[in-house]
């Protein structure tokens, strides 16, 4: 899978509600005063997407970089899980660049 395919799957999962947000991701959002619309704006118009190998569970991990509507440069780490019959995105962590 290439980066263009990955971001399409991630966006599709988001629209369909097929995603999980790990507590670490939520903690980082709270710690950095990042709101869900910021995450959505990065995923809607990423500036860079790249593979980051596999996570601890063997799922493809992706780094998605972008700029929020408030002009903050952010990167998020997510994993694509397709082991349950349908794709699901797992949001792992998020940070500013």
C-alpha cells in the first residue's frame, strides 16, 4: 500500500466512524490543547503521509503531517487495522512539529 491509498482509507474510516482513539492520543490532545477539528483538518488536507513500519500488533503504522485551520503544524501517528472484515484506523499519538 502506498501513502495515497493509506490516506484514502484513513479518511474513509473517519467518515464511517470506524476508528479508535487510544487514551495516549487523547492525553496528548489534552496536554497540547488540540481539538478534534484540528485532527480532522490535518486528515482532510495532509501535507505529507508516510509509512512508519508496523506497530506492536503488526498493523501498518502511518505518519500523517498537516497544518490545522489555526496554522499549527501537526503530525499524528495511526495504524490501519483490517483484520476484522473492515478497515479501522487506530489513532496512537499526536504532536506539533
